[in-house]
C-alpha cells in the first residue's frame, strides 16, 4: 500500500493530503494557516511561511515519513522574487493583488490591443497575471528587480525547495502572460518589452505532465520529515490541479462555487478570446483549460441572506425578482464598475423571493461563462453532466438553482480537497507511469450524487439578461 502526498498551497493555507496509491483513499490530511497582508489593493505573503506550512501540514498527517512520492499544486499567478541563494527578496505578490492594474492596461496597449495577446499568448493581461506584477516591481521597486536572480510561481518555489531544481509546468506557466499556449514556450517579445526586460534565464524550465521535477534532497528531507530521494512531480496551478483531481475528460463542464465562482473545462483545442472573458490556460495533462471567473458567488448570496435575516436555504419556490449581486463589480459579464441591483419588487414581495433572486443572478453569470467557453473551445459535450464543486456545492439551494438554470444533469463529487487530490494523482503517476488524470479516474474521484436534468428555466434566464443589459447601460 504505497502512499503519496499531494500539497495544496493556497492563499490562506497549506494542505497536505496523504493518499493510498492503489485505491485513492485519503489516509490523512494536515493543514497550516498562512498570513496575507496588505491594503489598498496589495495582497502579499512571506513565501517562507509556505515552506514552514508545508512542513507543518505534513507533520500533522503523521504519515510524512511513509510517502513514496510528492507533488505540489499552488495558487496561480503569484510572483516570488529570489536572490542568488534562493531566498525571497521581498514578500510574494499574490494573484488577488491589484496594484499592477495600470501595468496590465499599459501592456495591452503596448502590443496593439487584446487581440494580439489572445492570439499570441492565450490570454489578455489583468492585474492577476505574473507579467503585470513584474512590470509593477520594476516600476515601483527597481532595486529589488535589479537584485533578482530567479522568479518563481508559488508552486515552483516549493518544488525547488524540495528538489533543488527550478522548474514549473505548462498549466501554471500559462497563467503568467509571458508563456504562450500557441508555441508552448516563453515569449521573447513580452520578456524583452521595456516595461519587463526580463532575462529568460531567471525563469524556471517548463516540464511536461509526467516528467519528474527531481528527488527530495537530504536538506529538504531533514526539514520536512519526508524521505530523501523520493520523486517530486511537476506540480501545477490550483485550477489545473482541481481538473486533474476530478479526472476530467475533454468537454465535461465544471462550476466551482466559492467566494468567487469559476467555470472551466478541459479542451482538446486551444482557445482564443480577445474579450478576455475566458483565459485560455493550458492544463496539467497536455491539453487546455479555458476558464472564466465571476467575482460574486457564495459570499454575495450569504450577504443578501444576512441582510434579510434569513437562513441561506430559506428561499421562495419561484419569483420574478431579479438580483444582480455585483457587490464587487463583476468580471463575467465584464462590468467592473457595476453595483448590486434588485429589480421587480412589489408590496407583496417576500424576502425569500429576493434571496432566490440572488442565487439565480450568481448562477446565471457562471452559466453564461460556460456558454462563452463552449463557443470558444472544442465544445461542451451535450450529454456530459455539469460537475459542481466548491463550498457552495454542499448547499441544497445552490444545487437546485444550478439544476434549474442549466437544464443539465448535475454531478456533485464526494471527494474534497480536489487541488491536493490532483497533486496526489501527479505524485502517484510518478510511481505508476500513468497519466495523472488516468490515476484520478481509476480512483473514481467524481463518484457522488447525480441530479437528473430538468427543463431549463429559459424565462428566468431571459429576464436576468434583460435586466443586466439595462444595468450595464446605466453603469457605462
């Protein structure tokens, strides 16, 4: 019964999942919290906390000394700047740090607009992406940029600490805005632009899905308590890790319900979306992972429920009330300056109708994102269930609203910690020679509840779209 470990290094914590290679059974789970600091758009963390967090999370499992392979999935896009000894020169800029928004806009303009970026790179720069953060560092902290000997993503940083080798994978590299899904290589025009001037020697080597990053060094083994010499998988970003953890076949749609929402699927073909709605990421299996995000999901609905003094599942059976829960503006649809709206109130309107409207508004935004992915990619399989994951997937109202608004069968996997599970599948593939997603399918990670399809509520979707068009005009 060999054991492997999958690590999920997110913004808030590090999780270590120890899994039985043969059955996929979770043997142990450990956690260690992180500190995120900064204000006025800044979101930063000390990368050394991730390293001690990995040690502590593995230690909490009590099984670290038994594992035969390990791999790491981490928060995408973050920028770790290292000195010649591999030590951070400054705190890491995280994916949700928005200080580089002006740099993102300048980069789009510098190359003639979003079409060039979508065609050449696979995405359109926003403040999330690493290239914009490096441009910000050169502009605001030029001495730190001059001192940089290496630039890493969060998962790269931890992988290098484990095996002593500067590597990444195509899934995480595709979220930097300086690596192309068209050429599968770093982009000279971007790296050489005056706002970046980045020597590619400072960047990690990009590995394939089943390549080995290296083996755990004796120094890393002494620090973490895991065996020296065991293989380290290539790792990946968190969304690609979740896709591996689900063992996704091409064309199977996924919605993740968290504080923000994401819609994605594995695609056989590369996507190009000049609007920037869909980011054309690569995945961790050699294919692609088109992904769209909404800013307002479970937190927005919970806010409405709290204001109304309702339990989150105390919703009406039906209502004509439309709620656009855009408390933080919105990314899909692209309405960054929008505010939340409630339309269709009468004297007889019950609070539970307003809460139902909030659920519907959040869900339709994600389903619209899937429609864009379907249009821009190799296509969503007509008979594939919609896989529902994230914290909201546990809620009965979320499930029902997704079912009615989508008209598709809805599958809710029992498996949790999907990012760490994907990393564990990568680690297992180091031992078995299988593709990581094949390992996950062998483990039957999508096993769970299946809700049969119902007739799609077209009238509600049309009503929401009409109100959205009106509010977009008012907020323009």
